[in-house]
C-alpha cells in the first residue's frame, strides 16, 4: 500500500503519509485510521457575466456603479492583476494586531514545542524559524530504524506528554520497544537573553530491564539537530568535540534573536559526531541523515555520521552516542554578543543539577495548576488522574505553529493561467492545537472549537491567541478553509490530491462553543479583571468577523424552507458510495438522504446556527450595538428555537426522534459489478425511486436538539430522548453512546469497498461530551424528568471515564474513537484532540 492510500477517503483528513521521500521503513504502510476525504467534485465559484449596455453620454457616476458591480466578483487593486474574492482577506483589522497579543505575551510564546508531527521538535512563532529536533535509532525485529516523525509504523509502545503547560515547560515519555526516552523542555528569560529568551532540553535514555542482554540496546544513538529555515549559515564550534573542555557545539546569528549558541553537557561519557547540510527544505531531513549513515556504514561498518559538512550549512545534525543509561542536557542561549550576556552563567543554569531542579519545580507547578483548573482530586482515582493530566498535557504539547498558503479550488475556465484547478490563498500563519500528532498534525476548523473548551480553562490568553489566528484566516466572503495544510512540513504529511479546499463547503462553527463559554464566564464573574478586559477587547474586534462568518453560513448553507439549512458539498453523482458522504458536517459517512439535493434539511446544521445566533445576540447586547443587528440575531435565534417549528420540520412523533429531511429511499445497496477490463468493483445499486421524507436513521444527529437544550424540560419529547439514550438497542453501551442506532439500516455498513464504517456505530468523545452536558443541564432543571436525567448522566459519565482510562493504561494512548461492542480504542491512536474532553467529563465542567 502506498503512503496515504490508507486514508480510505474519510474525515477530510488524509492519514499522515511520511516525510517526502523518506525511507520505506518509515512509511505508514497499512495504518487504518481515517477521517473526512476531499470531494474534488465541488461546486465551483460562480463568476457573474454582466451584460451592461453602455449608452452614449453615460455619466461618470454610472461608470463608477458599473465598476462596483464588477468588483462584487473581482477585486482589482490599481496596477495589479485581478484578485478573486475567494483569496481576498477580510477587510478589517486583524485580531492578532491587538495590543494584548503584542509585547510580553508575544515574546513569552515565541519559542515552543510547535512541531507536533515529530517526536520532539522546537521552533519559534515566526514564518522562517530556527528549528530544532530529535531523532534516535530504535530497534525493531532485530534491525535498526530511524525515529523522527510520529507514525504508527514505528510501533512505539507509548509516547506523549505527561506534563506540559503550553508556555515554557513540558515532559514527555517515549517507549520504543526496550528503549525508554524522557525528553524535557524548559524556557528561561534571563538578563542578556535575546528575544524569546533561552531554552534547554534534557534527554534521559534508559533500557527496560528485560532488554539488558540485548546487544543492540547496550548503546544509544541520538541525533539532535538545528536547522535555519531562512538559510542562515550555522557555524560549527570545531571539527572535533570534547565537551568536558568546551560545551559549545554551534553558533549563529539571526535578526530576531541576535547571536546565539548551542551547548551540550553531560556527566556521562559521550561520543559525538556531526554532519552539516545545505538545503532549502527540512521536511526530508530523516532521509538526509539516513543516507549519510548508510554511506558511512558501507565504508566503515559503523552507524556514525561523517564528521563533515557541506559549504555554508543551514542544518547541522549532532550524533550523541553512549552506553545506556545516559543523560544529555542541551542549552540554547540567545543574545550572546551583548555585554551583559553572562553566557557561562546561563548555560550552567540550564544544564546539570540546576536544570534538573528547575524541571522538578515546573512539574510541581503543573500539578498544582491542574488541580486548580479542574478540581478533580475528590472525584477521581489516581489512575484516572494520570489520564486527565495526559489529556491536557498532550493538548497543550500538541499546539503547533504553521505558515504557508492553502490551495483553494478554482474553476478551470477562469482567466487565471497556470493553475491546475486551484489558486493559492494569501500567505498566512496559524497557531493552533491539532487532533493527532501522527495522523492529523495540522489545524482542523471544527475540531478546534472542542480543543478550546479545554484550553480556555487552562490559559485564556493562549485560547484567545489561537481563536484570533483562525478568524484572521477569513476571506472577504466570511469563509474560513476548514483544513489548514500550511508549509512544506505540513504538506509532506498529506497526499497532493487531498490538499485543495473548497470555498462552497463549511464546517461546524464550533468556535461559538468557546465564545458561549466565555460570555457565560463573564456573566458569572469567572474571570479576573485583566482576563475580562482581554476577552472584551477581543470580542469587540472579532465581532465584525464573527458577523461575516455567521452571514456566510446563513446565506450559502440556507435551505429552501424558512429555518432550514443543509451542508453543501455532497455529491449527487456518486456511483461507489452507499450513502454520499457529508464531509463538511464533520460526521463524514453518517447516513443522510440517499439522494443529495437542495431540498435537504440537516438538523445538526440548524442547531449549530441557533448556537451561533444566540452568541451573536449576546455579543451585540454586551457592546450595546445598535438595535438592528441585535434584532436580526434575536429574530434568527427565536425562529430556530421555535419548538413547534422544529417539530414540524424534523420530528417523527411516532418514534419521538428527530431526523434530517430529504430525497430518500432505504432500498440502496452496494453490489459487485463486472468492469470492462474484466475486474469487479462494488457499485451503488438503487432499487426504488426516492421520495421526500424524514431520513429514518437514529444517531448523533437525532440528539442535536437535546444537545442544544432546545427541548423544554417538561416536554414528553424529552422523555423520549432519555428513552432512546438509555436503550441498548439504540444508543446505550457500557462504554459510551454509539454514533448510530443498531436499528438503522446503515449500522456498521461499509460506505465503499475501501471505506469501513466510521460514524456508523463507534463511540466518539466530542458528541458524548455534548450529550453529557445536556443530561447535566436537564438534571438541574425543574421538571418531571430531572431525576431520570441524573441517573443516566451518572451512569454514562462513569462508563466513559472507566473505558478511556482502561484503554489508556492498557495501550498507552488516547484513541480517536472506541468500539461500541467491547470498548476497544479504534482509529488514530495518540488522538489527543477532542478525546481529551474526557478531562472535562472527569471535572464535570460544562456550560
């Protein structure tokens, strides 16, 4: 199987392939986790053809009007080529230009572990950064293998951050067969430091007792590298190294941080070798190192770097070899030419016993803050607390910084030449959490709202910074690309055919979940005065972008019936899918109407729009905006919360369940058909004519009105929702609520020959969190069903926590989804995106 082919067209997330041209041993092979694929057959941007008759004697004013009409489609700056609207930035001040994101805040976040796709990597929040990272040689099946990029093919027993504060400290444990590495990261700002301060890395290498007799694991080989993306030359301290006499390895200079030095210290006996490279790209660095090692092994029979360098290297790799166990401390100090630099003193503080002491202090601070933020000491067993800490640590440790240009679908018949069906977005930066370091190490729009439910409770300033970066990606129409593949390193993880984004397609606007939390928190005085001021100034500037975002959904995704919406992007011409996927909804293969059309009414999108309208109304009230927008959002919220209208459009009163509406038949199947070349393939076979009707599949979508707390607490329909949730034939399992009822004709059905069920049965943490939040709400409401809601809430919460904790301690990972039959983790492992919501479930932290 070729890299990337294991995506199997799901979740618009291609499985991470490998570093470009990396060795075959490092490819993903047969990994199976999958998420939304890209639908290439999307609706193209419509270009209006204006038929304007210019009459003799037309006035200057008329010409101006015509110009404006034309520019409604094409923005044409004076002296420049026409710019399509889809790649025109939203014309308002950027959120990231707010004063609260400058100065000390910006500098404090300058350096970080912002390269989530590698096992350990450091970079700055700047487009062309000095980057650092770690590789090592692992042993698998009696042979050596290079470890660098996070990937399942490496078969590490476990890896991930056990502690990370999102700012200046992190501790990670990686177990690679019999080899155990602990990597710690620490930042420090001292007198004389350059911009962003200094940082240190401590690497502790051990072997498992069971491997002490393994000759291949008696010596460890680490490869620590520095690479300058700007191409600045890195200077070696010498041709040979004796760190007992001189700890300096390399030095250089950059305009952002000034002169800098890299030092290595250790009490153990280390053997050092190096190689220098000159290349504009670093995404294939593993390949360069392996090629160098291979050449040396063939010549001398040893896995040692060549102790040579290309001219003017912008990458230097240092090989650190020693008998296991050993420990190495690496210190990076900036601003070294300043008279007050005190380099030796700073290096001493960031290595040896002093570094170990500083790391212990940070670990203690992490534990104290964890309890202060989540208050779980009295609610959890120690085994659960470990998982809770891993959840927030990996969420924060997985935050990345990316810079580049998205590729946007654009019509072939456009006037722009030289583009293969796409056009490049403007160059942009993105600071964001990621769903999964090995599989999805980049930004996903609907995931990010769930991520921030955790992050704002830990660090509101980081949360606002991330949301600001996302909103600054908005174009003039109010659209934000839903998947961000920015920069060569991010692109190297995604097959080319899945890179292009489609401007007709949205994604659930989950950032409103966070905004609702922040508004609620301000109303209940949960924030300090400084935090409240920061949130207020943020929302005030964000309002115009949020308004445009809301209007984009409210116009482009609106259905034919008043108060109805449908996700664009479904393909009504598919021949190989049992049910055409709805990738833009985030729920991929969740069954919708069998025949996509503009007659559809998607229940989940309707509920997302109610959330957005409520938030927008609250913001207008907060800032006392003029009455017009407040009334507009208020009327939209009133319309979408109209219980009778909701029931008329989406409720089946006989079942007591809510459904989508569309052109549908249940008589669709996949059948084997012979092709012209003599092979067989599974194709869609429709056995009866579809009709307009409710789509009879009970699943997560059916519970959106319940999740949105739209149902009155005394309604018989609420009782029906509780019946469905607690019914083991429908939602209930001992491990959480399944995504699709066992009664559905699509339950656990493959969507194509290569597309196994995804949202058709397995348990997903983000939806279970939202359902728990609603159960908690209704258990607190006065009504005839509050006691029953509480019982179901307690049972479901216990089941979810027990199963996630059990899986974590058995496998070493949080998982993308969980099997509804036995509770086993499925899909992507080290999925520390929305599965980390288990911590909020532990803390009972809901809006």
